[in-house]
C-alpha cells in the first residue's frame, strides 16, 4: 500500500509492514501542472511572509500574531486557486503551518511555483524526504509543544534572518522545485511509483 503521507506510529496491526510512503499530489494534479510551473518565472517582489489557509485553532493565534507584527500578509481568507497561485508566485517566502499533515498541499504548491517556504520541523513520511534549509527554510520550534507566542516569535526571527538573502532563498526554491519535478510532476511521479511497487 502506497500512502501519500503518514506517521508510522498511527498505523498498527499486521498490515503495518505493507504500508510505504509515497508522494503528495495537490488537488489539481496533473491537469494544471505545466501552466503552474510557468509561475516559476514570476518576479518575487513581495518580501512579506505569505500564508492563506484554514484558520484552525492550532493555526489561528500564530497567524494573528504574525499579522499584527506586520510580518505576514494581512488577509488569509480563501480566494480562487488561480489567484492564490499568482499571489504565491510573487512572494519570496511562504509560511507552512501543519494542516492534516506536517507536509501539505501548500508546501507542494510552493515547491511547484519555485517559492522558498519557511516551516517548523516535524515528523514526515514521504518517499523522498525534504531536507531542512535545503528544500525549505527551517524554524526551530515545535508547534505541538510550544506556545503560539513562542512559535510566532521564532518564525518572525527566522523570517527576518533570511528575507533579505535573495540568493539563498533562490537556491532553496530551486532545490524545492527540483524535488517537485522528481517526485510529483507527471510522468516522473509514475516512474517513482513503479519503483516503490517493485516494477522498475
């Protein structure tokens, strides 16, 4: 069984041994992939941290603190997917907060659009793991254990460290885009799938 993302501790029983980490497809895969990859050529002129997503309780306070600190875009409300991608492609740095998993659609979209992402480090099971400060800009915090104020402060601190380092952010974004192309872009993802299933 190939599963996009999971924590091994959440799976028990005799079938545990047949579960393998796979990759993580976004909701529009692969219909829009070529048009979306063109967004890599956009000018990354906006130096503010960028986030749009559901404001679940675990995220809401962190987002509000960062917005009040003028670090994060002031509006996190839902917009059309097309507009979201255009906005995302104009940013230097996107914020990743855990959703249903530690690695989620927002990360995939940022990788595809050649956008550097800032994320807290957490457990991750995908077939080819992403590396901190190589595929994304890491923040030394634990959202499950640290208070929202501590998480927000550490995100802001890291953001201020790197936002002016355009060469570094471009390098991280290139690495993230290469990860996307190897793991998620069609047809490369099917080559990976065949390999994981022992067919290649």
